[in-house]
C-alpha cells in the first residue's frame, strides 16, 4: 500500500524554489514601478498637482485676455502683474507656479 507524502516530505522537492519566491516578492514591485506598470502615490500626486496648475493657469489666461485685448504687447512686469491679479484664488492667495505659467501664456 502506497502512502501519500505529507508535511516535510512534500516540501523537500520544492525547497529550491523558496529563495526565488522571496526574491520575486522583493524585486517584482520594484521592477513594475520602475517600468511604469504601477503608479505610486507620489507620482499620482505630482501628476494631479501639474494638472491643477495647468488648469488654473489656463483660467487665469482667459480672465486676463478678457481684461486686456492684446496682453502680448505688454512688457514682462505688466504681464506678471496682470497674471498675479487674475491668478488669485477665492482667498486672495496666489501661487508662484500659476502666476509664472499664466504670465508665459500671455506673452
């Protein structure tokens, strides 16, 4: 009568696979993140920040172009003043990135 191997007898043939398994657990997520298959929370936050800055700068540009017919004729300081005036949020705070990008779009 043949008996089924149990416990340690079943583990011994697969013993060589154990280091490969743990190596895959460590290297797998790192490789996937490096090649862009997965997105980290830092990358997602950076992309979200860039998107909101571009959106607010576009809105600033539209507001500034409605206030001044041709803002490209203004000098750098005047465009910057115009951008900072229209880039302010509801609290009156202005973000340097939004003002800078809006000013560049106006020029």
